[in-house]
């Protein structure tokens, strides 16, 4: 199974309440989430204090 298929299967399992699937999913998507956040922050004003890593970690904490 390719990575996209694995992510899809894990998302499905998470939707059914499987917490172990969430633990497997997070490492697979962390890098992409960080990249998205970094691109977003490059378009923001330069004096904000939130960093991409902090944003992604906060978002992931909401999933727990």
C-alpha cells in the first residue's frame, strides 16, 4: 500500500475511534502539515510570534 493509501486507511480507522491509528497517522502527516503552516506564515506580517512548529503541535493536541 502506498503512503496515500495508508493515510486514507488510518483516517478511516481514526474515524471509527481507533486511537492507535491516530498514533500511526501523526508521523505520516506531520511534515506536510508543517510545510503548509510555513507557507501560510510566509504570507503573514513579519512581527507575529507563532511559529509553524507551534501551530502544528497545538493542532495535533486538539486531536487527542
